C-alpha cells in the first residue's frame, strides 16, 4: 500500500504543503465521499446503523447521506436488486456526476444472494460497474466501513488530473 | 370638513377566495407527481403516483413489487427448516418474530405444538417481545425523523444497538437471526443472558420515556399528526388492517389475547387501543406497546423454567451430534431430516401471529413430505398498504410522510 | 357460535353448492362447488354470519389434476372470534371467477396478486392489473410449469429478465411423498 500521505506539523513546516496535484486531489476526494444510499432491503438497515452514532460513518467523510444522486460520489447498493428495480437503479446511477464509484453491499447486491429466483437480478454488477463488494447477509457496519476504507485506497491510487475518458469509454460499464 | 372614508382591505386569502368564483375557467390543471421507488421518506422501495390539485391530493396509486424476490416460489423448493432464513428477511426489523411465527405454523401442521417444552415457549415469547421493541423503536424513530424530529432517531438507534448486542449473544447474528427450528430452537440461552436482559429492560424504559418527552406533547408533532390519516372503524375492518393500525381505530383486538399462542395466556399485559384512528393515536399505541413488552419481558425473566429446549422426537428435531456419530438410529434420523425434511401429513393449515406490524400469517398446503406444496405468506404490510389509495385523497402532500410513517410498513414483507 | 355451527349455517343456506366441512387441526374448510356463486356465498357470510374480515385470499395450482385452480378464502369474524375457510375450484379453460371486492375491499389487492402470480381473472374487479411484477410481463410466475429460474423477457425501458443459473435446479425432495426412494432429493426441472 503505497500512498503519499500528507501529514505534517504546521509549526515546523508552516501552513504550506508541497505535493503533487494528483495526490492532493485524491486526498480531497477520498476524505469526503458522500454516499448515495440505495437502501433497498435489510442491508439498508445496517447502512442506517453504520450512519447512526455507534459506527459513525461520518468519521470517514461520509457526513452527507442525502438521497440526491446529483450531489453524491458513491452509490452504496444495499439490498436485493430485483428486475423491476434494476432500471431505476441504473437511471439513478446515470444521474450521478463523474467521478463516481459503486459499493455493492451484501450478498444480494453482489451476486443475488440466497434469492435464486425468477425475480432477482443476480448481482448489481450486471448493470453497473462495481468497485468494492462487501460480503455478508447483512454485513456488519464495520464491514461497510472497511469497504469504504478500501474504496479510499482505490481512489488514492487512481489518476485524477490526467487525460481521462469518462467511465463509458473506459470499458468499465457493462451495458 | 372632510368626510372620513371607510376603506376595507381584506387579507390575501379572502381576496383569492372571492377571486376563484369569478375565475373558474382559469383554474389550473392537476399535476402528476411521482414519488419514486428511491425516496428518503418512503420506507423502502414504494412508488406513489400522485395526482395533485395544488397541494391537495386527488388520486394516489401506490405501486409495489420493487422488492418481490419470489419467496413463495422458493418455499415450494425448500424443506421446512431450509426456509427459515427467508422468513428473517420478510419483516427485517423484527426477524425473531417472523421465525417464531413460521415455526409455530409448521408445528401446527405437524401437530406437535402441544409437545413444545415450556422453556422453549418462554424463550420464544422473549424473542417476540424483543423483536417488538426493536421494530417499534425503529418505526417510531423513522416516523419522527420524517416528520422532522431527527434526535429521536439517533436515540432509538442507540437502544437498538443494545438489542443487537443481546441478539448477537443469543443467536450469533445482529439481525437475520434464523433462531427457531421446527420443534424447538437452534440453541439454548447463553450464561448470564437473562441478567443482561434485565439490565436492558431498565435502560429501554428510560429511553422510551425520553422519546415520549420529546414527542408526545411537542406542538409541531401534534400539529402534523393529529387529525391526519383518520381511519374509521368500519374501514379498518373492511380493508383488513391488523396490528396497531387496527387498534388505533377503536378496536380492542390483539391475537395474543384473543387466540393465545405460546404462553401469552399466563402473562399479564394490557392492550392499548385508540379512539380516533389518526396518526397520533397510532404513535401513542406503539409507545404503549413498547412499555407493555417491557412488562412481559420482566415477567418472563422471573418465570423462565429450566428444562429442554427442543421436542424429544428424532423425526422432527435433529438429534444430538454425539449420538449421531455413534448410534445407528440417530444417524438415520439425522439423514432423513437433512435430506428429506420432516414428513408432514396431507392437509392445510393457517396460523397467524401478532407481529409488530400486524398479523403475519402462514397458509401451508401440504401434500405430504418435507416440502410444502404451496405456502402463502399473509403479510400485514401488504394489506396495510392497500388502504393508501382510499385514504390519501383529500390530504395535503406534506401529510403523506406522516401517514406513511404512522402506517409503519416494511417493503420486504409487503413484496415478499 | 363455533366454527362448526357457522359452517353448518352456510351449508344449510347453500345446500346444492357446498360440500361437507372438513376439519383438520381445529380448522374448518367448506368446499364450494360452483365458482360462479362465490360472491353470493361471501356476501351471506359477511351480512348474516358477521364474517367481516377477509384474512387471506390464496390460489393453488393443482398441476395435472382437473380442475387446475383452487382459490382459498380465509375469513374471520370479530363477533364470534372464529376462522372459516372456503375453497373453490376453477377449471383451466375457464380461469375466471367473480370478484369479492364488493364484499370486502381488502380483496382488491389480494385478487390483483392472484391474477399476477397465477393468471386467474376476477370478473367485476375494479382495477385488475399486475401488482408485484410489471405490466407487460408475459408469464405467471407461481404456476407449476414455470421454472424457479425464470424465463427471459424483454420490455425496453421498463424491465428485463434473464434465467438465473441454477445448474440443474434446487436439489431438494418433492412433496406428495411416495416411498422413501421417491422422496430423495433430485434435481428438478419442470417438463
């Protein structure tokens, strides 16, 4: 895990930091990930518990859990995605501005879970590009926080200022 | 001398009211609003297609099915014990209560409900009441948060974390417990659990009083909920409402008193019921039900007997693992139960239990064997939601949130 | 009054179209032989016998037997505190029976779900459309000839379905237990 951490003592170095622009931007982005909670089923309750006072998710920067896709960075798909709901999830994903990431929380979102039936989408990665999968039924809030930290690692390694194509052209979107 | 003129200036409401009569033809059209499946205030994935005339709703059409996972079809392909995890995820706020209701339904089909040991019945009652407190805490917290009181939500979630600790010590999982088995429970209580439960009942009583102080005489809360979402007595029965929604409309009926199951006839508790049938009544009923559940829990802790926890029948309950590995008869029982399930008789049975949301019923039609031929889950939230298209027209748009919160439904149960 | 007496009252009112009440585990089931008169029977049950609460309305697919459909009505009376069950058989060619929405308004959504899952139509229903699946879904999922894995369908902009990977089906025993060999868990695929 090689990341360039920005840790400094302002008394020694003063209030000016020298670093690469890329590193600075990824530091900003990873420490203020605003989630769009797509709480569909039981995992949504554990998502709420992660946001409540005991497993405070706002310690990690996810302070604002507003249900507006236009203002969020990561979509946490928590719960079973059925075929009826799939188009709505896709539409909300399209409404999120770049850069965006997806956490598939729970067994149902990762792979359909124990619901092997005619009405359940076998994993949300059939319609969205997923960055982190969290296993569990439901995963403990600590597991969700670990997933958020893994996502933060991933964000810190991604290039941000280079000539980047949108997600569609990067071959990441399965249509 | 100048005369004094009497000038009358009416306020804007009066002026617009007079103007409407003259401007009939200039009235605006109705607006269609979609309160879509992903919405912070609908508890889960519910879609409401509303037709609005200004702020007043003229037509409301709820659309469900966004969480339909095919539970009933899956049930035709699982043995009775294999289906228990699916019952957890029906009303996922009170999974223990669903487990108990399902186990009782199958035990009624098998005809062994009288053979359950006393200890098992008392532990199941403790599980049901813990689940009731947990579900009402979240229901009230979410209701208060939607109406505007955010603090209550955080307080109730704190209490629910304590319940999660207890349940995790008992079953191994925070929720989605899969605790009961056909003919008993998966394991007995751990050491010292009843002491922890006694401590918890004292703490949760304090928390209920705190939430009470924050909400019950709060002017804003009363204004938003009193007189809103009134369900009359006849409507409540005709639409098949159950649970606190039914009791809000002046009907004193609770399955635990009317058709007692487990050991509810030996316990001492009251049934709260309301007068008017508005959102405020339903809120008060849920608060009082939590206090009565605490009362039941205290009685159960003192009355809990010792003894076995499972029925002593190798054809229904998995035998002790030590005996399975050393004795032939137990090995055969284990093999038959795991591969073919309990051999249920031909027949059909319906059992309804008093869940926190209402009457959760299981109708099992069996043609023999370990797999049901047809299982129908009578979900209280499915029936409670059907009243929306009748009740919402006439209310204002901001009342929707209060009504949805007071009906307290869970989409996992509604769509199955 | 007990459930047995209430069942007898229904039988005495509708002599020709009811069969004897069957008792199992303390519950009484009355069979109705003419599906076109179910609405009258339910109306009588509600008005005269005070069965004011329809607990559940369920449909069963009897696969190879005729008649194919069985519709089950669970009723409860808040006056007598008794349950009663009515069962009606409908043949596959007909697949229709009168709606009881005019008797109990709660039957509205129950009948929509029965139509959605089994394909039985209810005559006189105010708004018969699919409730759990989407409008335009071509199959009826709870029928016995519909596999658990589902079939593919495509409705652009609304929803799509794909058959799920079950690798031979759920390896589970069957109901209608014959002997022990017949009850062994096997892979099950319809037709």
